[in-house]
């Protein structure tokens, strides 16, 4: 009796989400010791500006990695979308609704192209999106060269900089929370979510049980394209300018967040709770490093190590758990 | 049958290369010039060496995204060392650069082989880590030409029997790979070693290339060799190496390297903005991967059809 009780507590403590939560608490404690202003509600709301765009791409990336695929072209999609929005605003004087439409449409079309090549021609996602990463950003370089577009209409700034009504709650944050709830429901409460897990665990078995594997994978890539377009709209609006090197290196951080959130890199497992905690943790960690003036390239060292640790830890924890379980069963 | 298709592939590449050279020299008379060709060969020799490493990694169905950062970190480290301690002999610096690359590559290799993390994730992580360390060791500063001695800068330019040192080394690397290809056919003896070796070798090559790079371009900075990952992968894929691993030839990769080198050189020769480079390389990879996959499928279908007969 006693042993099962200790086991269940041990079991809860060993849940990846719980460990992540403690890591998040540590980050918050460290940050508030670095700056007395950190634990101010307005301040925390403002810091979310720094990671909501990434967080929005993290959600569909979670779907893709659960399906045992990967998309490393997302930052390229952001650059291309932003570039087309810049062109429309500079040469056609496009208004805010048209800019949003162009941003989303570019992202969606690129996502559809990726999905088509991956599922219809049957080329591994890593090869296609690696080429895409450079192709899409390369097109932005060809169009913009070393120029920057800064001629965005004033109303466009609201999307990335504005807050809801008279409150201090950023519009972006609300958008992300709504999306996170939708993605959570789809992943955990619908057949689409169950199919994602089935494909990630064993795509052949999933196909034989009547799941249209390629259609779901195609849909995932179209979705991540669309949401990268959305992230591009928000980012372009927030910084108010487009350069071809916009959002470079984001793929590293986005994949890190997903994997750190407990999504197994070979697919098949993951939860929205872990991923959301992971978004908060990484976002606040970056903010804390910013507080003590750590340069961006050096932050990448931390992100790189975090990515590797995030992959090693859940696996070794799982091994530990099963060892303890078998030991208890032997007793 | 399979061999025939492979041979065909290299032949097509060769024809494409000759065709390209003819077209470019019609557009720009300066292109067909011995000095220009030496330039192309010197530039591509660096690419060829690292592409050989990347080739080995792709052969084991892996990928190494950290090669550019490895080149930059090794290059920056030895350039700084040379700047502050010019009394250290060049010979020691060459050894040191290889040693640095060896450690960086080994770190990748250990994570992949011993801990079983997928190569793309490992090298995506170490790409950030190594690139970050370039910034840490240099503090964001550059090492430029006047801070390097002539002996240091002349390192890659020295000739050997009329053949550039760069080419000579690249040639030796190829033989190394030739040996490894045979070894890799005997996989199953020690899988962990086979998965570690390509990363370790690639790292060591990158270390040496880092030194040659900063010496050749007489400058070391945080963004040295930034687009190099893509170029090496492009060279392999264009050369007919399957991204799934297990097939490809050194000759194919070499032709792929030359093709990329000629295209890059030609872009500047016929006055096309260098901003085209990144997009063009992305496009070349995409097209090459698609062609490879379709060709592979066709050979497989052929084999199946023959068996049925």
C-alpha cells in the first residue's frame, strides 16, 4: 500500500509537465532577483511581445513533430511574407486589411507548396524545408537586396503593438491564447488529434487503419505556412519594417520550444500543456538574459544546449521510470 | 543496371558543367581565363573538402548543419591566437586548427552515436552553440588582414608542383573517403563507431578549412562561412547523393562542387547581384532532391520489374 502511494507521487513528480513547471518557477525567481521590476503585471504583459510571434508558430510545429515530420523553413516563410507585404505597401499603397490578406496568403501558398512536394512527390520533409528555408529567404533577398521597407500605414501597427481596449493586454497575446485553446482542443479532444498521434507512432499502421496519412500531413504543412504568415504579419507590424534577414534563426528556437515542451522528436507523444509552459519558460529566459545584456548570438548557445538537454532528459527520465517500475514489480 | 544509372548521372552532370561553362564564356569573355579558373578552383577546394565530410555524414543518413559554425569557430580561434601570439609556428597552428575541429565534430558525433539524438537536432543545436562561441571568443570583433602575418596569409596560396595546396589537400581527403566508403559497406560491426566517425572527420576537416578560410580571405568575423551548410548539402545533393543515405559517389560530389563553384563565379562575372546566390542554391537543392527521388524510384521499379520477369 505504502509503496504504491510513493510510486504515484514519484510518478506525478516525474511528469515532464511538472518538471517544466518547476523550471519555469526557477526562471521567474532568477529573473525577479535580476530586476525588481520584473514581477510587475504590466511588465510581464509587455514581455510577451517578445515571444508571441514565435509561440504562434510553435503550435502548428507541435502538430508536425507529433506526426514525426519537421519544418525548418518557417523563418524563410516569415521573410517572404513580410517581403510581399512590404512590396504591396510601398508600391501599391495597400491598406491594413490588404496587407494582412497578402501576408496570410503568401504563408498559406508556401505551406501548400511544401506540403505538395513532401506528400505528393514523397520527398522527406527535412530536405524540402531545408531547401525552402534558403529558397524563400533567398527570394526576399533577390527582391529587397539591402533595402528595408518602412512605409507601413499607421493602422497596421495595432496588430503587433496594440492592446485590447484600454487595458494593457496585448492584442497578439489574446490572439495566441485563443489559438492555443483551439490547438489544445483539436489535439486532445478531436479525431484529428488522435490521428496525429497515430501517424507519429506508426504511420504504416495508421494508413492500414484507414487514416489518410498524406492528407493530414499535407494539411499540417499548409497550416504551419498559414500561421507563419500570421506571425509575419504580427512581427512586421511590431517592428514596423521589413528586411530580408527578418526572423533569421527562429527555426532553432521554435523547434527547441516544441521539443522542450515534451513532444518526442520522433513523433507520437506531446501535450499542449507542456508546450505552452515551455513557450513561457523559453520566452522569460530570453527576457532574463536580455535584462543582463547577453548578446543574441550568445543566447543561441543557451538555446542550443537547451535543445540537446530537452531531448536527452525526457528519454532518460522514461528509462529511469521504467527501471523503478520493474524494480517495484519484482518486489 | 544500378551502376549504369549512376554512371549516367555523373555523365549528365559533366555535360551540364561543360554546357554551363560554354554559355557563360559566351556572355563574359573574362570567364575563360586561367587566373579566373584558378580562383574558382581555390574557392571550390574549400567547399570540396567540407562537402566530402558532409557526404560521409549524409551517407549514414545524417546531416550536419553545424559545418559553417565549425569553420567559423576554428578559423576565429586560430586567427586570434595568431594575432596575439605571432611567434607560434604555422605548423602548430595548422595542427591546432584540426584539433579544434576534431573536438567540435567529436561532440556532434558523441551526441549522435552514444546518446542516439537525431543528427539534424544535434547539429541544429550545435550550430547555435558554436556560432555563439565565435562571438564569445572574439567579443564581436574582427581579425583583419593587417593583423595577420604574410606567412599566415600565404598558407593556402603556396603552390605544390603547380597545383595549389588547397587542391592537393582536397585530393587527399577524397582518398580518405574512398577508404571509408568501403568500410561503411561492412556496417554492423560497430554501428556506434560508424555513426561517430563521419561527424568527427567532418569536424576535423572543418577545423583545417577554418584556418585556410581566414587565411585566404584574410579576415575572421562572427559570420564567417554563414551559408556554408547549405552549399555543402547542395553540392552533395546535386552530385547525386541520396538524402536517405547509402548512395552517392565522390566523383558526383566533386562535380556538384564544381557546378556550384562555376555558378557562383559566373553570377559575379555576368553582373547578377550576389543576392541571387541564396535563393538560387535553395532552388538547386530542391530541384536536385526531386530529380534524385524520381530517379531512385525509377531504378527501384526497374529492379522490381526485372525480378518479376
